[in-house]
C-alpha cells in the first residue's frame, strides 16, 4: 500500500467529518468528503461536490468568520478554532482544523470537524452551577455566621454556646469547601496544560519548607538535586494538595503535634525517583489511610457515592491535573503506612 492509498484509507475511516477543499477565487470548493461528513452534515457527494462548502454548512452570522479562515488557508496557514456549523440535526459546535497542502499546483486543504457540542454544553452547565452555588453559599454562610455571633454574644448558657460553636465549625468547613471548589474551577478552567520542563525536585523542596512552617508535623524528604517533568504552574498546587492531605490526615491532632493512633509521632515522607521515562513522587504518612469510599472513587474509578469535604476535592484536583500531564495517581496501604504515588512523564531533553 503506497502513501496515497494509506491517506485515502485514513480519510475514509476517520470518525471526524473531513472535506477536501480547493480555494478558488477565495471560495472553499469541495473536491471530496468522507463518510463521516455525509453522516454529520447530511449531504451526499453528488450534491456538494464542486460547490462552495460555506454555502452548505456555515450559518449566516458566521460567513465573515469562515471567509477569514479561507484567506488563511489560501496563504498556506493552518486554522484551529471552535466554530458553529449547520448539520443534519441542527446547529452544532465543532473543533475546526484546516491543513493546507499543494495538489498539482492548486491550493487545497483538509477541513476537519470534530463535534464538541456535548462537551461544551456540559462545561457551560458546570460553570453556571458552580458560580451560582458558590455565590449563594457564600452569602448564606455569612448570614449564618453573623447569627451565630449574635447567639454567642447574647447567652451564657453553656449548652446553647456549645451548639453555636458547632454551627460555627460547620460554617468554617463549608467555607473551606467553597474555597477548594473555587480553586479547582480556576485551575481546571485555565486551558490546556502548556507542558514545559518543571523541576519537580525543587517543587517538592518548596512544599516541604512551607508545610514545616505551617504545620506541627515532621516532613522528611528523599529527593535528587534536580529532575524535570513535563508540567506547568499547576503541578505545585496538585502536589501541595497531596502533601496537605497526608499532613491533615496523618494522625489525630494534639496541642503541639500530630500523633498516630498508636501514640507515635506523625511523619510525612516525600520521595522522588526516576523510573524509565517517568518521575515517581511517593508521599507516605503513618495515619489511618484514606476512607475506602473516597479511595475507590478517586483511584479505582468506582461510582461516586460520597466525598469528604477536605481531602476529597484535594485528591480529585491532584488526579485531574496529573492526568492532564499524561501521568497517573496510585494508592497503596502497607504496614500501617499510606502511600500516594504520582507518576509524571519526564521532560524531553
């Protein structure tokens, strides 16, 4: 099979709608379409061949935008954008890419359309729900907190004061949840990771120094001088969430330090090793471990039934960010020790 035959096979078997176009006097004239294009847009080859692609699939309010894409294609430049197009089932959103090429002296291109309508709608639904819920939550929590303060100021009854303090503690937990949810939304809504070299050894050293200052817990490290992975600024936040989870849940709190259930000192150990083409971060603590329902959902992709307000979001954030880099998050419970391992691709030299 020669290269032309392989190209034709890929063209025909692609699940994305693809049209081969020729730019003639600024118009994208259709020279070929694949079966997926026929299924998505509803036009047979005979009906659309030799015609301007824009006349069939571009909405009226998008004609100027489509013409600007065609100008770039005519100049040999690629296009990459989210566009709205008319299909056999109505308007849909697509990730549009054009790949220009020369064919016997004519200016041609492949116009590739990947349907992202459902993903975009789901993203918008999540954004709206997130913003509305966080806004209402903040307002209601402020009201509850103010009322609790009034109760505490107005009574000396120890039973009533105890209940008011319970309310205040619950408000603090909800405020922490709202902040964590906002952080997740900000980081994950920040676009595609840029994947540049990041020194993960130095990142872990910074985290160790920070948590030693902020928490009365021993943090030990076993780190190389330097080791770079493909990541971006979100890596420190993701690893910080894992370290914080180990610190917060490494044992019950005492007045001066954390201790484990057997009375020993709580210790968090950060280890970084290179394995093949991966950097492996192991975060160990001697606490009771992550609750089974939470562990199964995050690490084993089991159905989500319930989440702890603190560690739950932190673990999910770390999982999503690390997987966004092409990495993986693992969990192991061994000999009274909890080990969470983050595997990340090494940076290219």
